[in-house]
């Protein structure tokens, strides 16, 4: 999309002074292509979209804006259709939800597969992974972990009759959700799980974590980059039977955009390996628990990783 500034009509005297060449030069200077970075409807995505837009604005000739979408599929479709030029996706989501493949546990194989299929069939490039995964995670309070000796999900089996679980409601229906977790770890909770939700609504996640901290539930399934984990010294149990697939975060970029704007591809590629789980948790915490804006959290994250 090309953004053009609107000019007031010049009077005859003004035209005589400016001349046709001067006016044409002014118009060319004010033309700049605006690239749109998409995001799904949760805080981490808002932060990452703001971060990508800031880099594009600062380090390339293009301007950048952001646009939010309710679902993965809406964001994906917007990228395919050219309504947006980039957004951050997670490998496991693309592999299983978008492409419909049975979950694969090897992170490199998943990345290579989605990169190849997106490039061949959709004209979309997967740029280098940012350096963290946002996986589903089984989370308990520290006192619960200490009391029952919990360090891995398989440990839950020995005390499952004493624990009340809580999940956002989408987790019940996902292919990588509750039914598979119960089967993989041979669990059968005596206490009926409490339902919260939705997971892409900050209020639903806050309600779930409040219930955990208040003792209304004893374990929840959140995300590995949630800011609540470090803020409240919560314990993320090890997925020792490799149930949850890899969810490496990586920027996507339309191939035609990369061709027209090689500097944009270069700038976003430079993010590869720069953001670890701890850094992403701090950024999420700044928004979820400290009242910062996504833009402010993105600016702080850029400084932390040496790109500020």
C-alpha cells in the first residue's frame, strides 16, 4: 500500500514560484510504502508485532503499522491475501492447526517442514526462529510442588486424587489438549477440572492464574512464556513424556515483500536467536502485571537484546 500525503491546492502565484518540477519532487519525497504487521489477540503477539514494526520503521525505508486479528486463521489468511505483510507465528501451530499435520516433536523437523510448505504453496517465508518457544505448560504453585515432590508431569499421577486442575476451555478440545494429556500421562483426576477462558482473552488467563494463586485450583495449563510464572514463583513441570509439540516463534514475511524490500528481510532476519524464554516472560510481565503498553514493552525488549 502506498501512502500519499494530501496537499492543498496552490494558488497561481504559488505555482509560478514552485514550478512543476518542484512540486513533483515534493510528492516523491512524501511517498512511502506502509507495511502492516499482524498479530493475534493476546499480549505476547501485541508486543512482537510492535517490535517488528519498530524495527521496520527505524531501520528501513518503509513505514509500518500493526493490525490485530481474533484468531490464528484470520491472521494467516490476511498474510496470504496481502492484507498484512508479516506476523510472528509458532511452528507447532502452523504445522498442526494450519497445515493439518499430525504433531511432530522434533523442533528442527517441524520448522523445516513448515518453512518448505509455506514457501512452496503460499509464497510466505519463515525467517529464523526468535529463540524461544511458547509451549503449553503444566504449572503449579511452589508449595504444591514442594509438598508433593512435583518436578515433572508424570509425578502428578501419584497425587492426582488430591489435586484440582483448571484449564481455559479451548484446551479441552485441542488435538494437543486435555484428552491427549490425560492419555499420554495416564491421569484420571478425582476432582472435576475447573474451566476458565478463553485463552486469547487476557481476563480468562488472569482468572485462571488468580484461581491458582488463591488455592481454588492446584494446577493449571498456561504458556511457557507467561509473565505470571516468574512474578509469582510458580513451577512449570517438565513435559517428561514429550506430549506438547514444539512452538518456536518466528517472523513470517511475504516473499514478494522480501523481494521488493530486501532490507526488511535483513532486519527481521537479524532477530534470529535473540529472544529467549526469560526475556519474553519479562516483556509479557511488563504488560500483564505492570501496566506497560505493548509498545513500551517492545522498546524495552529491543534494548535488552541489544537492538534498541
